[in-house]
C-alpha cells in the first residue's frame, strides 16, 4: 500500500543527514554515457535531418516517446511523487513511475529525494543545483549555470533518500520500479528501434528510430528538464512572491517543450499546486493532463490553485485566469 506523500520541507522525521555519500564509479561511468551520448546525438541531429536521415515515422515515434516520458517526469515524478499535487489510483501511480523512468533521468526515489531537497533549500546552502552557488558576478553565474544545468550530476553527494523520500521507500510498487530502472533504460533506448523496424520493416528504419526517438529524444528531454534548474532560476519574470533567497522565475520559451514546467515562479511560490501556469496565456499541458485524469476518476483530491491564495502572493496586480 502507498503511504502519504511528504511535504519537502517536513520530509522525514529525526536528524537524518542531508546526503548519503558520493556516487559510485559505476554510476558515474553510466552517467557519462547517458548524458554525453544523447547530447552528441543532439549536436549531429540537424545535419543528419538535412541529409535525409529523418522520416515521418521517426518524427511520430519520437514525439510519442517524448510526450510519454516527458509527462512521466512532469506529472509523475514532479507534481505527483515529489509534491503530492493529487492522489492517484494504483494503476496510474505505477504507470507514471514507469513513464518517468523512461526519460532516463535516474531512479525515481533518488530523483524525488533530490528535488525535495532542492525545494527545502532553494538557492540556499544545501540546494543540490542552485546556479547562484558560486556568487553573483558574471563568471560566477556562468559557472553556476553550468553547475545547475548538468555539472552537479557529476560531483554530487546523493540526497538522503531516507530523509527526503521515506514514503516512496516504503511503497512496494515504487521501490520495484526504482530497482527496475536499468531495464527501463534499455526499453527506452531499444523500444523505439523495435517499433521503427516493425513500422518500416527494415533495419534502416530501426536504426533511424533508435537515433531520433531514442538518443535525440532523451537528449532533448534531458536539457529541457535541466534548463528548469538552471535558466529558470536566473532569467525571466517573478510575478509571485517566494521565500527569501529563492529566485525561481518564469521562462516562457520553454513552456511547450517542458509541458508547463517553465512557469517555475508560481511553482516555488506554491509548490503543491497542480497547475503552474496560472496567469493569462500561460499554457500548462501537464495541468491539463491532470485535469483529464481527474475527469476519468484516476486522480482525486487535486490541489488546484485558489484565486484568493494567488492574489495574496502576487507581487503586482495581474489577474489570474
């Protein structure tokens, strides 16, 4: 049975340490492979597309896998598992855990522990990936942006899972998905290739689907997600008041690719809200998906933003929708 999701600021009883040791050499080697290889694929994607190595089957397969794994991160890992923005039926809970794992951003329990720690110490000492870690000068912030975007992954001490995610450790379904992460990585890489081969009935179709819907899709989703940690804590608008030191901001160019996650200012002002894009014109695809789950009865007790709460947090008078 699932236990209640924890608030990141009260996660875990007792004086447990923030971190639980450094990453092993094996994890570091795998991390280099699963960060660098998709990034290289992103770099060569444009010339390959120009050279005719991109077909409609690759586009469709890649889009489907991007949406499934991306929403697994935004709706599942982030809004549901980390912040408890809604309650979910068991089948939906497991589906979201699997879908988020297909994004290849780490095991679900470690991902949630890191993100709850981030909220507990946002842009302060203890935040695992604040871009302000090294100071406010130009070069310090440049270094900080790289650290927040990807550098922290290679030099981090692991957030203490027992302190920040004891509810997920106690959940047998989620612990099982956590242990199956290597197998889900293999499925995320090879699944598109299998589908591409079956659709085109050729090894060329399998190869191009592996490249576009496997490597490029993973690389793109990596950098969109990481940009929320880096760009959305430096650039953009901050219409809602947050606690002192927190610099989360809205960055509209990423709204569609991130499924609404780049409306980051409201999220830090009201972390458990199921909707992040609350002002006029702020498209939030993840919130709409949660709304659909609610309509079919798969999600309940959804924490939709309340107008009076939003109005109280607004720095300047902008009418929420």
